[in-house]
C-alpha cells in the first residue's frame, strides 16, 4: 500500500514529526511541517456526513500535524469557478475538496487538481490494492490520478413514492411518462449537476430506453433527450438539490421523486420523509454508481501537502471506512475491500436493519452496473440538460 516508515510514524502520532519525510515521484521529497497546520476543507457533495468523524479523528490523533480544521459547504456548480479564480490570483485558500463526480469532472477538464497518484505514488495506497471492483471502476473513470475516492454506492436510479397517493406504480419508462402527464407537478427530480439521484437518473435513461449509444450524450441520446423533454411537460420546476425533493415528498407537495439507495434510507431515518414511503426501479434499469472523492487543488501551500496525503491515506483505512455506513446516507458507503456492516458503529447497524430494504440486495444482484460517463461527456450532458431540458426551471 506504499506505507513506508514515515507514513506509519505519522499516522501513529510519532513525536519526531519534524524529521520525517515523505518521498514522492522522481525522488521528490515532501518535508512534514515544523509546526501544525490548519486545514480548510470544502464539501460540495454532502460528504462530511460520512467522513467528518474520521477526519476529526485524524486531527485528534495527529496534533503535531494539524492544529485545526475549518469546514465549509457550497453548491457543486459554484466550486470550479471559485477555485479557478483563486488559482489565477495565486491565492488558494481551499486545501481539500470533498466532491462528487460533477465538480470533480469539471475540475479535471479545467486542470484544477493536483495529480496526487502520479505525483506522489509512494504516499497513497495503490488503488488496485484497496478498492473493491466497482469502486475501482469509479476511481479509474472519475478520480483517475487526481481524486482519491473515499465512499461508494451502487446508487440508482430508484424512485420513491407515497403509497397512499400513488396506486398505479409505474413499471416502465413509458408508464412513468404517462403517470407524470396524468399527474402534473406531482413528480420532480433535482438538477442533475448538483444531485446524485439526478445525475444517476440522467445517465440511466439511455439504457432503460435502449438508446443508440448510452456513452455519447451528444450523438447517441436521441430517445433520451426527447423523452426527458416530454417528461418536462409535467414538471413545474427542478429543485437545486436532492434535499429539496425529499422535503416536498415529505410535505406531500410531491407524490413521487427520483432517489437512490442512500437517499431512500437516510431521509426516512431523519424523519424528513415518512417511514412508510415505498420505492421501485423501472424495468431495464442499469445501476449507475456514485462515489465521492478527495481532491487537492493546485496552488495549495507545499507544507500542507504531506499532511493532506496522510489524511487521505488515513481515510482509506478500514476503521474509517466502516464509519461511512453512517445512517444509510450513501448506502452502503465503503469504497475499500472487506469492510462489512458488522464493522460499523452499532447505531449504523441498527439503522440499516430498520430502514434498509431486502429489495436492495436483489436489485444489486440482478441489475447490471455501468461505467458512468467520462468527465468531459458528463459535463456535456449536464450542459445539454441545462440548455434543452430543465435549466430554465431549476430553482
């Protein structure tokens, strides 16, 4: 796992930290800071719900590395422009980004991130050695050498509905379209660029409809774009994030929304959505998995980089990965091999037992898992959705 003596000493709280060094590529040496550093971490994917306990644990165990951590949250679409502006001004004050595929992909396209795996190959675990197969697929497709995957979910798309108000549950894409047209403004989904359920739904529809080329949103999604535009006729607006759709379902202003495994579990745990809400998957559904990543922007102070690499490595250890079962928010959560529910905190185990669904295991076993779009294609899909489908109705 590339875990040399300096890494073991750092993570073990070794007292002589100032003398330790981390070796990067081409003989490059990273010297650990002589005094603890403060870290500014920004979350644009809801990742802190899964990782903040582990990150705080790293700070507590390494007081000679980290003095304090400041957390901020921001909408995913705003982040790339903010970082680019800081880089252009040579004043980057964001040290670590927690992001889903959206902002990560945009940052890859703009060259915002440090290529940590290739630049510091001895200071991070080897992806093939730690990730389970589907998480490794996401690492190679999205993270590449620039983002370090920290959590994984088979994701969706799934659909949640209020059984008291929805009696004719759709089975096919045609059924769903007919239902939405017959029940205007009772269905919605969040703007895909800022929503895990939204982007998995967007990428799965080409498979469900049997479109020409599900990997090509510009030239291969003719059926998809036509279907989404028809669906749009029964939707009054698209919330900016998934939380808005859950709130409306819970309040009764929507009868059906797009969801995922985690978004089905967690809002019911929190009481935002009634426990009795049900879910379904459309015939022909393919899983489009979701993941969240840790990225270091270019321009971060050099003294902080070895600390950030140590933090990234720490977050991939089984003890921290087991925390990501959380309250089902990103079900199941762990991205690394061999981390099972019985390793999670007792509270997480109880939550999954009460609010999880046996249907998940059946669907995970039966539905094929697809590689999501490449970053440039995902960005193109988001832009086309904004331009041609729902951008004008997004709130």
